[in-house]
C-alpha cells in the first residue's frame, strides 16, 4: 500500500539511462532527446514532457504540466549508454536503422558518436536470426551478470551519475517454457552458475540491474522480470520493475478502438490484424519462436478488454488473428492493417478497416523515455516491485499474481494520473458531478 502524499526524493544530479539494445528504438530515443535538448525538435508523443494533469475541481482551473507537478529528472540531466552485439556507435546505428533523416542526425552527430555500445551478453539460442562481434565471454552466466554489474557501476562513476535506470530496447527473445529454475532467487542463482538454458540473456541484464539497485523496464514481449525469482529479488531489494512490450502501432490502435466498441456494447465477431515491416525487429520476428513471444502479448489485449466470459453474446465468438510479415522494402515504416467484423442492434453486421501507416520507432521512443523517467520517479518515491500504474505504456502489462492486466488505454491513463495525484497527496479525480444535488 502506497501511503498518500509520500515523500519523494528530489531528482538531484544526473540520471543514467542504460539501454540493452542500441538498434532502431534505442538510437531513436537517444537521438530524439539530443534533438530536443538542442532545441531542434519537440518531444511529441511523450506524456512526461507534453502532458498535463488536472488537479482539484474543474472550476479550480489548475492544470499543471506533469513534469512540473512531480519531480522528474530533466532531459538535460540524462546520460545515455548501452550495450549491443554490433560495434556501431549510436550515430552509425541510427543511420543504419533509417528512422531519422541524415539531416536530423547530422545536427547532433558528435554527441551520438560519443555513445559507443558496451559488449553485450548475447546468445543466438535466444535470438536466432542475429549475431554480431561485440559480445562478452565468461565462465558462466553468473560471471556474465557480474560483468554487467561492473559495466553499470563503471558507467555511473565515469559520468558522475546520482541514479541509473535500465530499459530493455534489445531484440525479442524466443518464447521459453516455464522452468523450475525460475522459481526462487536461489534456484535462479544456481541456474546462473550452472549456465541453465532457461535463463535468457535479457534475464541476466535484469538480474544485474536489480542486484545493483537499478530499476528495470522491459520493452520487448519476452519473459524476463515476470518470473517468480526476479519478482522476489525486486521485492527484496525494493527495486521497481515494469513490462512488457512497448505499446505502439497496432496494439495502440486496438486498445483505442476496442474499449470504444465495448463501451457502446457493440459485438465483435472477428479481428484480423496483419503487420508488414522491414526493419531488424521484423527480421527477428520472422523466426517462429520470437514471433511466438510477440504473438502472446499481441493476442492478449482484446481478450481482457472484451471480457467474453461476461459478454458471451457480444464477444463469445470472437476470432482474433495476428500476423507479422517481414518485408524488407518497408523498412521501419510499418503498415498495420486491421479488419474488424463487428455487429450492432439486432446483430446486423458492419466492418471497420484500419490501415495504419506508422513509424514504429517514432511511436516507441517517447514510450521508452517516459518509462525511464517514471521508473526513476518510482524509485525515489519508494515504490518497488511491479509498477502497474505504467501499464499505459505496455502491450502486455505485468500484474501481481491473481490480478488481470488492464489494457484499456483510457483506464490505464486514469490509473497513471491518479497514481501521480496520490503520490503528491492530491484528491483523486472521480468525474462524479455532485451539482445535481445542489
Ligand atoms: N519499434 C517498436 O515500435 C516496438 C514496439 C514494441 C516493442 N518493441 C521491441 O523493442 C525491441 C527493439 O526494437 P527495435 O525496432 O529497436 O529492434 P532492432 O533490431 O532495431 O534493435 C534491437 C537491438 O538489440 C540488439 N540486441 C539484441 N540482443 C541483445 C542483447 N542480448 N544485448 C544487447 N543488445 C542486443 C540488436 O543487435 C539490435 O541492435 C524489440 O524487442 C521490439 O520487439 C519495439
């Protein structure tokens, strides 16, 4: 239970943001923050930078910016670093990703060239379609975790940081079946020493972050901190964690549209979604086991929003299909098609077709930035374990055992803002109008 109006430590000094994975999303976050800091662009899409929050009654007219209401780290105080299996610095990697223009990247070239990836913990067993030269070697997985902890400590010291957060922007790992090695911190640590195959590279990063006392957010759909051993470690060490899978593109659209159909009690018989994308993420997802990780997170949102068990007449027959097609010419500019077969009054059928020509990393970068800032806030506010109030940012939000995840974007936003109000001791907004009784 979070006490109302908690003491939040000030955001003093610099905040390190370490990204495992400096590919399309990772470089777009770093370059984006540099462009904003340089006054070249605006942080569009970032709730922490552009969002407001209403306080008190509507008549109070008190609507501060979120960044002025809660003590967030300032963009000027962020220092970025990361790991990747490729040697490219952030400038070269961003050029290769092709998300931002040469013109934009040229404005901040030196700053981006200064961010060079540290050697990654990587094993092709978990990401089959990739390999690269910039990797650590060690006698076992525990040794690799210790090397990561040293990277984090060295980065903190070298940059004179007061705090650090880790946000996974690396590739999607293969789907792993549940293993007893995930059960407790003890079984997990034994597994690290014995090189257990059910411990993926991303779990090693998460373990290293938690053990070092740094919050960890998971932007990919694979299992990571959502295993009992790492959940328990995060609780013990009082570290905030959150995940998983940045909510962008098609799922963002789904969680905008589906709550609307449900609110009006319109039925949905079928929802067919297909994605056409040509970036490295698409290449990784072309591999069936990595796709399986993604499919699980992509499929779950509609089930939870529609609650077919409570509304069998409306959603009991829903057929939901998700496809991802790797098509290199598309690059990072993904096309997401949805065909929705819905029905209204007396069961009469209708269709909605959505063709979202989106830019994946343009949608993901502000999400990664906000998560870094809010995870740091959570730690300074003494919040630990799963940060459900950040579900707003995820396709498949992590929740405490026994609870179901909230997927409705508008409920998620209300939860996020009410958490901020609660932390600052402000009244929660209920939208209840008592004027009818005046
Ligand atoms: N782009 C989006 O809109 C979006 C949305 C939701 C989730 N995601 C997820 O975010 C992640 C990154 O997406 P992206 O488009 O930037 O992909 P990307 O392929 O461009 O970048 C991922 C980078 O991670 C590196 N990497 C892989 N394993 C690593 C490891 N163990 N350690 C360090 N580096 C490692 C790769 O070499 C690559 O450079 C993916 O898991 C993707 O599914 C992206």
